[in-house]
């Protein structure tokens, strides 16, 4: 969880157009540290809340920018292969989530249990085999 939070802090810094001195003063004021890299997860959460108070709005694209668990990454990779093969009309994440929802009744690959991930992965593999 730490790396995505650090990434969000740096994205917020950039999107708020904070110079290094102002950014470090916010980190110091909120977390009592000179660097976001030295902050705990709780402190990073508070820093992000402060950036939101200052007007930063995280984009929805950042929420699932990179799947953390290996099964979800595999599902995204297989979906990308289907897109490359032009086997799906719409190869975006929204279409993949709709596919996952039809199969498992869960909204996103990141939320699947291992056995559900297995079913989705196998279905995608079979689809690719049929197309190739």
C-alpha cells in the first residue's frame, strides 16, 4: 500500500503546482517529517487529506492504475492480448470490468477471490485460443 500512497502524494504535488519548499513545508506541518518517504502510512493519509483540502482532486484513473495482486495483473494482461488480437470491440478497463461482473458479480479484478480469478483467467485464455 505504501508505494501507491507515495505516488499519489507526488501526483498531488505536481497537480497542485507546489514548489519543493512549499511541498516540504506541508509534509513537515502535517507529518512532522522532511520527506514523504519517511512518513508512515497514517501520515501519508493525512498528507493526502491536506492536499485534498488544498484543492487536489484525485482522478478516477489513479484508483486502479496498477493492479497489486498477480491474478488481477494476469487478467489485465490477458484482456490486453484480446484487445491486441482485436477480439473485443472495446478493450478498455470498463469493458473488462463488465466482463468480470458478468462472470463473478464483482466490480473489478482486484476484488476477486483466488478461485474467482482462476475462473476469469481460464475463460480469457480459452477465448484467446479460439481467436488465434
